[in-house]
């Protein structure tokens, strides 16, 4: 069986071997993209006057079945003379504010779920006819602190990082090495067990010479 060509970096000295064929593959091609880091603030009522332990971003499904925290395309503007458009992305965030009650043993945790008011991003991207826009949330975090006064409130800072992409399903000609061929599966090595054991047989009586 010939040596398998495996995915990975090319050897630094000899490089990759020459390709063997040209294939037509169907892929999502990215025509344009950008990233944006945004910070939003919000105040939220708390049901109890307790210290704030932490804030978590909620990615669980909402009533629509989509993640409660997500980025989605809200509007795509008309193209200009060079096929650039205004892409409006809407950021939806749900947070869980965790309060702690140390007056009881063990301490009692109270989780308060709040929806942040949606905020929007405008990106000017190359978007010819036949493409579509997509927004992906790649990182998010929140921090909350207790505000003085009554009723109890929390001031929360929400930070998100998103990537907005313009894509289309296309067919591309690419040089390839043919189909990916899998290598045989290797079992997990056994720790502390040698097979066959050594020595396998009892030693013989050595004769003095």
C-alpha cells in the first residue's frame, strides 16, 4: 500500500509532493469579511438584595429554538456601483446574573436571567448578487456590579466579538491529491501491561564451566 498523504503542514525542507489531479468541488466561498468588538452596558433589576457572584452569557436555546445569545443579519442595503452594501447585524444577548446568599449554610445561589436590549453593527462589505450575509459570534463575556440604592439593581458590561461574512455556494477548480484515504485505526495503548511478558519462559540452569 503506498504511503498515505495526510493533511497538515508541508515538510519544511522537501515541501509537499506535486498534486495529481484537478477537481471541481462545491464549497462556501467567502467574498468579504470583517470582525467587530463591541461593548454594551445595561442596568437590570434584581429580585433580592444579595451580592453578585458572577455573570454568565446564556447560549441555551430560547423559545424559537435558536441560541438565546446570537448574532443575526437584520438588513442588507442596496448595492453601490462596485457591489458594496451596508450590512446591518443585530446582536441578541441573554445573561445569567448569579447572586449568592451567605446567610445560610451551605450558601444559596440565585440565578437571575435577563435579556439585554439588542444592539446593532453596520459593516460595508463587498456583496454581489448571489451572495448572502452571515454573522458569527466568536466570543462573549459579561461583568456585573451592584449599584447602590434601592430597589436592588446591577450594572452589567457585555463584551462581544463577531465576524460578519459575505458568502456564496460555488464550484471551484482546485489542484488535489485525490480522495482522502483514512489510515487504520490504532487502539489506545495499555498502560503497565506488556504483551508478551519478558521473559516469556523460565530461565535454564546455567552450567559452570
